[in-house]
């Protein structure tokens, strides 16, 4: 009879040890997963910080140029958005979409300028007209080109 009780105690102890091992392994996997998530989050935070610093640098540079208006900033934001410009370790910029139409950039600049879809078509058309007028100021007269 004592052998049966001991074997039950032994098998119960083995089950407890196996359960503890599974629990320990699960906790280790959870820690590794959490560490990977934290590392990815830190990487994303660093990228956001570098993008914000670059944006601030560009805004400061644009702010000190003569004759700069909000339309210039909107055009810069549209170029960054449409061309997929990013900071690059290999060089100063990485361009994701090199083939971007100027008409698309002007449309995005007008969209940014008017405040988005909620502003409506009339506001978009007015903003697009202002963007085109501002661009004309930078172009040489027809005879000089």
C-alpha cells in the first residue's frame, strides 16, 4: 500500500515539476517577446525623434528665407509625403517614390493647405489656385526659359 501512495506522490511531484517548467518557459518567452516589443518601440521613437528634428530644421530654414509663406511649407510637406522622403544612413535622404507627378504634389499641397476633405471642394479649389499662384512667383518669365 505504501508503494502505491509513494508512486502517486512521485507522479504528482513530476506533474508539478513539469507544470513549473512549462510555466517558466512561458514566462521566458513572454519576457523575450516583451523585450523585442520594447526594442521595436524604442527604434520607432528614435525614428520619430529624428524625423521631428529634421522637420524642425527644415521649418527653421524655411522660416529664415525671404518671402516664405505657408504655401511653401505646404509644398515641402507635399513633396515629403508624395515622394516618400526619409532620412537615410547611406546618404542625406532616401526617396521611396522617385516618379511623382508635379500635378499630384500640387494637389496634395492644396489638400494640406485647405485642411482636408472636410473643408470641401470650394476650399480645395481656392487653395490649389493659391498654390499655383505662389509657384508662378518662382518661375522665370516665358521668354527667359
